[in-house]
C-alpha cells in the first residue's frame, strides 16, 4: 500500500462533504470535506505503486480548473486517470452547486 499526499492552492469554498465511488476493481472512493484553509489537501491510498507522476498530473489539471478548498481522501483500486477525473468532478458536484461555489 502506498500513501501519496499533495496540496494545491485554493480560492473557493465548498458547502458540504461528499462520498463518491467504491473501492473496487478499477474504481476508487473519494471523500471530500470542506476546509477553511487556502489550499486543498489530497491524501491517496493505493495498492498500485509507481504512478506518482500520473497522480500528480491528473490532480494538477483538475485543481487548476477547480480551486476549491477541501480535505480529500482517495482510496484507489487501480482506477484509470479518466475515472479519477470523473470521480473528482462528481464529488465536487455533490459538495456544492457548481454555480454557487463561494469565493
């Protein structure tokens, strides 16, 4: 099991927490909680090692477009970058009405 941690600058707040996906073959679980900090903290637990650069690229792309302040836990079971992006977008949608993200 590998644990990766990342942080990204944030300028917007989310309203509530979200729990998206399941830990299962080719999928992942995301738990997104609001934070008052000026950054997002992401912790990933994965059994698939050696993909640090891929994780970093996917997360950088997502958070460059969505500068939300959150504490995020990702439990991965071999999800592809496309699934990671989809689950992050779903968690963000559940956490707030995208049109009403607080500045």
